[in-house]
């Protein structure tokens, strides 16, 4: 994977990125017909007369598609337009059977809003211009081995919500972080399954470069980025290519480009059109879409708790930082797992639970490419292990050894593993005090250095005590005992 370009200047140029994301809505039928939207059917078996705009047919708006648009607007703090209009976007392409696409142009249903996310420890905000409803086109299937192209119209008429940002992003890393956050939101609220391989969540990146303080440069649109890895690679290549062209004295031409993951390069597909080229005009077969305030409030009342609301609750109820609370709400599954662990364990350990869920649990899930629902260690098992850390039975290091066993042995039980592996911490004050006295007596030099003000000498003594106790001494007790004895 290519190294992401930083958000600072690249060879003296500022990178400017905006996104258009085509989110396929999770309705069972198409946006203007009752034809199925199921993925994977035999070509041209799910395209009805309405999808093809055959004479005598009329489109009928899918109420479910509108409600999903309302949900997104509510999730992103957008304005839901009380009245929006559908238009015909006219262009010729073999997989567009009507010769036009029904979309929204001048008055979209969702207006404004923003997406907030963290890039490392830095909080970022990307402003949205709009999100508009439209229908998808068909798909061209290129059979290179026979030199022919087929057209599959199953996808024609599938409902899309196109989400358009302001050009607020300044690096590929920031763009990927935005796309991941948007992906999280649309899957969280259930308006899209988020399957990038099947084309349910397709991103177009508008990329340009400019000298700091200059007007926006000419953009090139990278189409249909269907993985976060390719998204970063494509943007990084495009940025470098544009800078090289400008430095060589060439002007950037507005264009639509494709990314080739095999070569890691972008290539121009066609000259980029402007809105005037599409000859938009209101669709005469569709009346304006009217969304009453009562409809918006009903949708709001039926929505699940949003990730940003849940993150705020985690901060208020569990004393977590905004960063930790946001990380724990990256997916509904992770958030539920965390809360289940909190509910099953001691009430005073939310920060410990958060650290383990974001640390050990997340690391192992990522290493094995597992979803949280597939985690071998259930939330109540983790809670019991955290209880043993909290009550001093085991150290954090010993707990990781127990977790190793739990992860690989479905029948393992926390206390039994601790006993079998001899991982209990030494909490007997008398026995521990004897070890501390022995170590102090045998390390006069370190004792003298500590009393002379060298704090690091204390760590050396702690290390000797941990070694003498075979790692079973409670570090907190060790430090406390040492400081008392050395103060005398």
C-alpha cells in the first residue's frame, strides 16, 4: 500500500479533494418501479418496462427511498427540503436505456450537513453540499476474449443517494478517513449495505492541486473507487501526476479518469462534462416531492441511536474521552460489545474495558479479518477477565496470556486458566515485603541513587522484585512498599 501523502504541502502545492459518493439504498424494489434490486441475478432478468422507459409507462416514486434519504439528512445534521424536484439528466451511453437519467438537480431533498471524524488524534469536519436521489444506470460487461460488450440492465433504476461534499479534504489520508466515516454512518442507520465489491458504496474523488492562496485548480474526477486501499493509491498517484504536469508547463484538463489497481495509475476516460452539457430539465412525469414536517419527525422517532449521540453518551456515562468514545462507536457491533462487557463486569472499569476492546480485541480481529460478531471471546468472558485485573488477581501482562487461551479455546474459563498457568499475582503483603527487603539489601547502589534523586533507580529495584517473584508481584503494591521503605 502506498504511503499516504500528508495534509501539508506536497512539493509546494496544496491538495484539494471533494467527494461524490453513490450510496445504493437498501430498498427491495427500484426507485420508480417494483422490479427487484437483488444482487447477482441473471443479466436482464430484473429490468421491467418502467426501468426501460417503454412507451406508455410512468415512474412512481418509491416511498422507502425517500425515507432513507430523510434518515441520512437527520444523521448528518442536514436540512430536509420540504419540496424537491426531479429532473432528466440527458446523455447517451449504451447502458442508459432511456437516454436520460432521472436525478435531482436544482432542488435536492437533502441540503447541507457535515461529517465529523478523527484523523489520528485530530478532529476533522467535511461539509456537505447536498445529497440527492437518483436512479442508477445499467452495466456494460466487456468480454475481452470474444471482443464483445454486453449490456446488463438489472441495475437500471436501482435507487441511489448521491452525497456531495465541499472540497474540504487536503490529503488522501483525510479522504479515506472521511469515506470510512460516511460508510459507517450509512450502514449504521441501515440505508445501505455498504458492500463496495458489489457497487453498493461507490466513491468518486475530485482531485486538484494549487499553490497556497491561489484559486482552486482544475479538477479531475477519479470514478468508481470501490475500496479504501485503492482510493488512497489513486488519489496519491493523481496528485503526483498533476504536479508533474504543471511543473512541466502543461495545463490540467478537466476530465473523468479511472484507476488501474494493477498498475497503480490513473488514466483519462473522457473529457469531464459540465452541468450545461446534460441539458437538465424537470421530469414531466414526476410531480415535486413534498416532505411534510410530520413525516420527518416520524422517521426521526423510528431511528436507532446515532453514532455521534452514542459517543456523547459514552463520554457522559463512562467518563471516556471524545477520541475513545468515537473509536468505540465505529461500528454498532463494537459499541454493543463494549456495553455488554461493561454491563457484565465491575461498574468502575469502563476505561479499562475501552482499552481492551480498542486494543487486544481489535488487534486480533484485524489480524484474522474477523467481524466483532465472530470474536471467539464473548463480552461476558472479557468482563470477567477485566474483573480479575481490577481486583488485583492478575496483572495486565498475565491477563494477556489468559486472553490468548480464551481466544483459541472455546471451552476455556478465566479463573481455571489463571490457576492452570499459575498467573495469580502475589498479594500477600508479608511475602511481598520479605522480597522487597531482600532486594533493597542486595542493591545498595540503586537505593543510594534513588535517595540522591535519581527516579530511574526505582525502576531498577522494581524490576529486581518482579524477577524475584517470577513476575507475580503486584506492581502497584511493589511501588508503594518500595517508596515507604526507601523514605525511612
